[in-house]
């Protein structure tokens, strides 16, 4: 199985298993995968926490990150919704 196929298994629209309840802070609400790019959406979480979580998650699954994990604010106020994203090295 190649890296992209393995990454695709990480994608989920409900990482927390919250079934419609309010999302918890510091844990992604959803994880998206597009090729070798992974992004995670967090509610009420700082950008630094979101980046650290995604880095630990990917490296814990055996993936190597190309460059740095990046992030941006995606909500109406500071740390409302935060997106962290990374590109995964496809070489093994």
C-alpha cells in the first residue's frame, strides 16, 4: 500500500465521534486528506496546539512531514475554528 492510500484511511468528518454534539477543544473535529496533504479542523483551539496535535498524530502513524505543519484561523473570532495542515513525504 502506498503513502496516499495509507493517508486516505485517516480522513473522517467526525474524528471526535460527537454525533452532532458541540466539538471539544484541542481535538480535531474532522480530518481531510487530499493526495499527500492532510488538514485537521479544530474548535476553540490555539494554532500552536493544533499544529502540535497534527504533527504528533502523523508521526505517531509513521508518516514523515515535509517542511513544517502550518495553520490558520478560520472562524469569526480568535481560536474559534483553526485549521492545521501538513504535506507528507511520499518516499519511504
